[in-house]
C-alpha cells in the first residue's frame, strides 16, 4: 500500500530570459478647470488628439479609456471652491514585431497637451512561457529525486503530490524592462530606451514521490 511507502520531497526552479514582444502605452489625462463642463471639454479635445495621432498606424481602435471622473477642488478652512479637476487613464498594447514603436511614441508625445504618456514592455502570452517552464521544473525535480532515492537504496514509485508556486509566490514575471514618460505639451525628446533587456521568468514546483526498495 502506498501509505506504507517512504516519501522524498524535492523542490526545483526553472528560469529563462524572454524578449518582450509587447509595448504597452499608458496615458494619464488630468487638468484643473473652472467648471465640470470645461473638464469634459478638455478631456474630449485631448482624447481626440490622441486618437488622431494613432490613426496613421491603424491602431486607434485598440486604445481603451477607463475611469473618467471629475471632482470639486476646495481651499481653506471654509472649503472655498477653486474649480474642478478631472482624471482618466487609457491603455494601448502594441505588438513590437512589425510596428515602429519609436514612431508611435513620438506621435503621442508630440500631440498630447495635458496627458502624460508612459511606455513599458512585457509579454503578450505569459501562459505559453509558463507551460514550458513547468515541464522543465518538474524534470529537474525528478532528476534530484532519483539521485536521492538511489543514494538511499530506493527508487521512485510514482508521484504523490505536485505543488506549483504561481505568480506572487515563486513563479513570477520580470518587471518593466524599460520605462519612458512624456510630460504634457509634447516632450518627445524624452523618448525611452526602445531596446529593452530580456525579461527574467522563473517558476518553481514542489514534488513528493513515493519510494520503494530498488529491485
């Protein structure tokens, strides 16, 4: 019966470096205005400028806006109204292959008036990388388990349990490889490094094997 067998517990980590294939632009809109309507008008104008900047690249429809809000600004103990301020964000994900990321950056940075543009790089399909690393990690764990079993005059008799450490534990995706930020009024000269380093990817597994005496 398996409950009478000994167990060997092994942990293994697999690591890789992956070139980022995705450029992620984030835009943050915001300005103080006299009225809520003025805030809405300013945002509409800025939104239109951004869309027009992206139209030549055929990716304007890929830009997603989220979280528009405006609120009253006050000052002093009596909370005297000083105007309104609005905020909104937008995200644009662009595949690096076949796209001129520098041209897209310059178009956005040169066109915006009150928005800030940020750029970082990442992976479009983390699951594919993850699946590949899981297999490598388990294979490494098996080799270690076999060596330990042989040293004890035993051999593996099957897997008892596998625990995979996902993102936030031992499996993680590399952070941003390159950053850039264009200030309002078109600081296109602050173009970020468009040749990011590969992203470090790693995951780990804990595998428990049943042991039996060597034949």
